[in-house]
C-alpha cells in the first residue's frame, strides 16, 4: 500500500512537470523510483522511460491541439541528436558516475541562469533547419553523455537558441522527449530487466492525469512566469544532483 501511494504521488508530480513545463520527467522519475520506491537503478531507468513516453504522448496531444508544437523544428531537433547521443553514451560508460552527475548539474545550472535572463524577441517564421539540427545534435551529445536531461535541456535550447515562444518550446519539447524516450526504450529492449508493473501502472496513470492538470495551470501563466518557474525548478534539480554526488 505504501509503494502504491508513493507511486501515485510521485507520478502526479512528474506529470505536472511534463504537462506544465515540458520537461523534468526522467530527472524526477528516476530518483523517485530509486529512492522512494526502492527499485534497482537499471529497472528504475527503464520504468522511467515507459512512464515518460506514455505521459509525454498524452501531454503532446493537448499542446498540439492548441497549436503549440513546432513539428518540423521538433523532428529535426530530435533526429539530429540520435547519433550524437549514441556516441556520447558509449563514451559515458567509461567515465565515473560522480563526474557525470556533477557535469550534468553544471549544465543544468547554466541552462537555468540563461533562462532567467531577459528572453530575445521570437524570430519570425519557422526556425532554420541548420540551426535546429545543430542545436539538436548538441543536446543529443549532452543527453547521451549525462544520461538524463532531455526535457530540462530541450526547453532552454528551444526557447533561447531557436527563439521559440515559451509555450511553443514546451509543446515542442514534449515531441523531442517522446522520440528520445522511444529510441532509448528500443535500445534497452531485450536487456532482461525485471519490471514491477504494480508500481509502473499507477505511477503512469497518475502522471497522465497530472500532465493534463499541468497543461491547464500553464495556460493561466504568462510566458515569462513559466520561464522563471522552469529555471527555478532546474536550479533545484541541479542542487539535488550536486548533493547526491558529494554526500
């Protein structure tokens, strides 16, 4: 019963983050599954990918219906990052985990500080393919090297580098997360990880409901307010990961 309650509460929080901020799924889900519910790390990562994939698809449909998804930009962004992510992931296997955690916390902190700076005026028209591809490749390399961070790093990149309005950056980030999560799940197929569906199922259900609530709350806030909330959440994640690396 305790595991069920924890799964429902943690799932709701993950869903709120994905639906409202367009990121934070794996960054929040993996620690929740590992530290709160007690899953082994390998199982927690795979379970997180399942939860984040299903929740992101659900949240993506709502944002797409509102016209807040830049499909061409998002597809280019995600596709450009697949190969760099695979190559960087191979390198990451030979690096110490503590060093990777510290590096991710540093990247997250820098992204948060950039988000807190005044945003540039959104560029007119669709983002140029070369720029979207370059940004996606860079994000893919960072994500592959550090293991997590798709959404939390995609939103700042889409908003700051590609000049998408904040609401559109959030919706497009969900497209990127969905593609990256499906690719990662495919890579893990046949790994023989034992999954506890009695935890995954309620966690996912709560996350999906939370994603709809997060989207509703986000609609009531201005783009600048959403940007600040995202940046502060990112700073909290960075601080938690630094503490986990040193303690």
